C-alpha cells in the first residue's frame, strides 16, 4: 500500500526548478493534473445543490488552496521519478554503515530518523527577555516561600532585646525583602549587559536560523544530518510544529534534499591550503581579501561550523510518512 506524506516543509521552487531540467514530460503531467482538478470542480456545479455548495466554497480560496495541493501532488511525482532513475540514496539507522560510503554517487539523499528542531529565533528571544521571564517565573514559584521566610525573620526579631543586634537583624530583613535579589540568587536573573552582548553574538552567529537535525547512531558510529529550513516554505509556523512534535520528536521524519557538505575540518583545510598565502608586501588586494575570508571563516566556524561527524543537506522536503 502506497504511503501518504504529511508535509512540514516543501521548497516547491527548488522542486520545480530541478524537475524541469531532469524529467521529460513531468511538467506537462503536472499541468494536466491542475487542469483536471479545475474541470472536476466545474463539473460539480450541476443540479446537485451539495456539489455546487462545495464548489462555491472551494472557489473562495481557489488560488491558494489549489496551488498548495498541487505542490504536494507534484512532489509525489518528483520523488517517485527520482527513485525510478536511481538518483536517491536512502539513509537510516539500519543501513547507514553500508549506505554512507556511497553518498557521493547520488544526486539526492533521503534521511529517515527522529528529528531535533533548533529554532534560534526563539532561543535568541528567550535570552533577550531572560530577566523578564525569570522574574515572572520567580513570582509564580518562589514568592510565597520568600514571603514566609521574611515573616519568620520578622517574628524572630521581636524576641531580640539587644538594640545593636536588633538593628542588624532589621537591616538583614530589609535586604531579604528585595525579591529581585532573591530571584537572582536562584539563577533567574542575569546582568543586563551580559544578556545584551550574548544576544548580539547569537544573532551574528546564527541569524535566527530554523534548523532541523537528524542524529543517527549505529554500531557506536554517530552521524548528524543537518538542514537550514526557510521559514517561508514551512507548511505551518515553527511554534505550532514544535508544540505538536516537540523539539526532539518521537515520530520519524523524512528529510529529502541535496548533500552540500561532508568533509572534516582537516580535509577541507587541505583542499584550500594551496589557495591561501601569507600576506606580504607584494600581495595583491585579491590575495588580501582571500586572507580576510579565511579569518571570517574561522570566526563563523566558532558559531555555525560543520562538525566532523556532520553532513549538511540543502532541504527540498521534510515530511512524515503515514
């Protein structure tokens, strides 16, 4: 029985661009499917009132809805055709040892596994608003306990006869009643300048990316497959996706795309070693710029550099098979 696909992400522009180059007749088949869909809709405008009502409802959203449905159907044709032409390498936990060495021989990869969703925008927003969130959580979880402790201290002062000790105890109570200090000691408040600079570094390094990762661990060999998702191509917003499936999904997803990076840091350095020259007095501006690019690469590697066990995928689709 043919499995259905529930899409979370689909880059239809990339899909159509590739299909127009690779598949003779595929574009024509998609256009025919679209025309048939419109003809079928028109045929429902007959004497049956229920059919006419359905057609009228569909008509109100015809452009947006029909296009979305057409993209989903087109993808089925797209992926099936690629498999027929033996252009896709499937990788999962049961075959990764045999499949991974063949990855350069295939144009496309289809990775199966439990998924991690890394929404750097949410992380950056959380860091920026950390003190506000911490203060709110503190009031909800610690305020009653704090008030009880203060009340106990005030009662204990009543029994102190020595004037100096009493003054010292009152000063301690005054300090204790500062609830912001209390939540800071509980780790729910950080220095504002530290937060500001940390948020800036996160924004510079990650630029609010929405990343999906599929880790595969087989026979003590750990591999990580990562892809940056364009938020415009998500079928629903990222908040809804994370709420439904969790940041670490229980369901197995399929990530379909093109391999873009697989080399280790050592292999990549060796590849570009001959292009890098030490800056001398005779160096041209172009050579100086290449040295600057190298320096910028090193900075970026601190934030978003590929791990030696990581494979970077240019995503076309992310979906569940149901």
